[in-house]
C-alpha cells in the first residue's frame, strides 16, 4: 500500500514537471534573434528568408532556416558555408542539436518575399 502511494506521488510530481517543459514550443525570441544574427554574420549570407525553431526536448532545439547565399559561390564553397553556418548556430545557442538549411541564391528571391518573423 505504501509503495502504491509513493508511486502515485512520484507520478504526480513527474507529470507536473513535464507539463512545464517547452516541448513543441519555439525557442525564445532572444535565442531566435541570436541565431538570426549568427547566420547573418557569415560573409556569404545575403539574407535570412525564414528561421523556424522547435524544442524537441528541454535541451534540444531543431532549427529550420532558408538562407540566401551569394550567387558567385561554387558547390564546394556552399558546402563549406553551410558547415560554418551550422557551427555559428551552435555557438549562438548551445541547445541547437538539429539543423536543416535550405540555401537559395539572391537572384532566386523575389522582392515580395518578406523576411518573416518567427511567431511561435
């Protein structure tokens, strides 16, 4: 009987704690801005079209970014740039674990494409 009560109390405490976890939520606006600045600080990046984030675990953030790169880059330079951007993202926000980058050239973007804000 005592074991059942202890287990019920532990289950209640764990449920209360897990409801407060940011699973499925976006990163904080401060973190998103730090990540955006990290991406924009790379010399081959001409703009960030979209930057979306989601918490996969309390200390694990997935980042999905659509980035405009310089039109003059070769394939090898694009690969190097993507690797450097990933490093910059992880330095800006240590919780970043998974990164999906979509690269586009500046000429592929239309002026009507706004730089959307991350809304959550």
